[in-house]
C-alpha cells in the first residue's frame, strides 16, 4: 500500500464479503446467507473449544530476531470461531506443495503465472509491476465486485473464464493452474485467503497488514509454519527492502547511535477520498479503508509502516502500551478514528512516542526517529534517511519508495519462486509489527495501559456484521 496521504494510500479495491462460517461455507458459492445489520462489533474474545475437537493452542511466537518468546509461551485459541476452525483444518489436513524452483512443472527461469485477489487500485498497480519488472503474467483475477474484475481484466488481457467474483470466487481462482497469488484485498480477509492459497500450493505475495486481529495474525503464522520453505511468502513492506533503510538499521544495530533511549515515530497524512457515498453494506466494502473491522483502523492498516521500522531499529516489540485518540475531524464516512497518540514501552526502558493523523491539511510527514546515547537515526518514508552524532552517516533520500520498494519486493519474490534464490523471513517481523499495532489500538480504544501478554491472551474479536448478497455468480464473465 502507499504510505502517502492521498487516495492511492491504500490498495483501494473491492473486497471479499465475509462468510457466516469461514469453514462451513467453503465451496458453497451461490448459497444464500444473511448477516446482522450494518455496524462493526469489537468484543473481547472468549476461551472456546470447538465442538468435536480437542482444545487447541497457538504456536509460540518468537521475536523479530528469532530469539526469546513474545509473551507467554503459548496462547490459547480464542475468537474468530469458524475462522480458526478453518485455519486448523487448512494447516493439518495436508498440503499440495510445489518446489519454489519449479514453476508450472517447467525449468527455472520460466514465466511466473500470477493470480490477483483484490482487483482494485492496488491490485492493478502490483499486477502491472509484476509484468513490467519480471517475467510474469497476470492470468487470473478475483474481486467481490464484477466491475473491478472486468475493468482490470481488460487492462491486463486476462481471459474471461479466469475472472472470478462472488463470496468464494477466490477459491475458484486458486483452483486454476497458477504459480502464485498477490493478495491485495481488504485486510480483514487476508487470513482466510492466505491460508487457502498456501493450502492450494500457491506462493503468496501478501499486502500488509496481514490481519486485523490477533487470531488472524497467529493463524497465518501457523499456516506458513506448516508450509515451511516449500512455498514463498513475502509481506510487502517497502522499507524492509530499501537499501537506505537496511543500511540505517545495520548501523543502529552495530551501535552507531549508542544505546537507544527514545523513539519519536509519526504518520501524519491528509484524508483519503471515499470511493462511493457512505451508508450501505456495499459502500462499506468499497470504502473499506474507513471501516474499523475491514481495515483494522488507521493504526493497523496505514500507520503500521512506521511501527514496523521502530520494531526493526529496536530489534524487538514493546512490552506494553498506553494510548488515546479519537474521531473528530473526519466524521462523514466510516467509523475509523482519524488520530492516535500512543506511548510504547520497549525492553531496556526505551520509550517510543507514536502519533498519527489521517485528516491533516497542508502537512504530510511519515517519519521514524530513534535517539541514542551517541547519536540519532532520522528516517522518512519518502525523504532523507541519515544518522547524526558521534558516528554520523549522510545516508540519502528515499524518494519514490512507494513504487521502488514494491518493485524490489516483486523482484525478490519472483527470484525466490523461479530461481530458488533465498527470500528470507518476511512473515515473522510482519506478525510482530501487526501485533504491535493491535496493541496500540487496544490501548487507545480502552484509554489505559495494556501489556503485550494481555493483548495476546485476550485478543479482540472483530465481527464486521456485514449484510451482503451471497448468491451472485462466481465468475464475472
């Protein structure tokens, strides 16, 4: 996704509608269902056991450097009832795996055939970059909205029989003989779609955030663990592949700023433009970026970029957070907050002061600054990255990172799939950053201190309560 305060700031496309049961509805396209009335419900998850199944626990979550556990050694499964049931089945029923170096049964260096799940603005952007910068061809599309699939299908010359819509149309896409999928749908649907893609033996290029809640994050991590290194999974954080950010992180980690003391992190941007007038279930999906349940709110969907870099520089995740925020300047669409203010407490008594806004006029800045005993690293998403102090480094400018970072990710992903080049673990730090953003959101929503362990043990369950037609055609053609 874009990190600027403009309409391209999100991968704006039509989204997948939620299913009554993320397991029981599998393969039941066209079956009619209804959901509760419009409005999102955020409630604390309950400890549950799935009927007919033994109680299950989440895997241990390690920190972003692969070291000590993130909180409790195990976290009991809770929330996202049928979704977790689905995730369990997907990760235990066996995998259809293809070797990363073998594409469609042909030698390495052959063309990568790609499907896109989420065919709006971001899906189009990523699909075109794949075709422009690698030997790839977009050969299948899915979106809940037929008009989006038809529009992108025409632009990318995707044959009519490979254009899919409907509640579970992405499953039909995964049945196609494709090598990989780019998942560019609203974040609420990422866990379901990622787990299904891995289960179908597809390599996954995944937009961030990977999920909107704790169960979704951990279920994706478990699915990826089951797949092992047999499938490539890349989470599309642009900064993680940028040479300047990588060099800055390396210098911070080797001690060029001394012991970290304080972080100042912010994402201040202008408001985004709604795609359609607000007020209907369909409008909620088209305007998903303004919807708490579908996007995760701005701190998870957009601000995660700077939170991820803060974790990266500090080589870990916070132990607790305290925050506030609200919805004051942008009240005409959706239910997302338009500003957050959070203090994250990291190990070794390092505090990170975080703030965000998504309404500012005449001001736009995205920055991660870490002060150490011997210097300061100052890094902007679209600007200078440098170190001042005892061991200064002039760095350079990251202008155009929105596109250049995505291109770097795409090239690395393509090389991993086609040429068996090492990709590295992009998921573990992405899970940590996603959970950090969720921690900040929970602390702000409840306006109180929340610890990392409390966040893991009592994850917020998110229910969009959408009421959308479910009997539309699976294929748009």
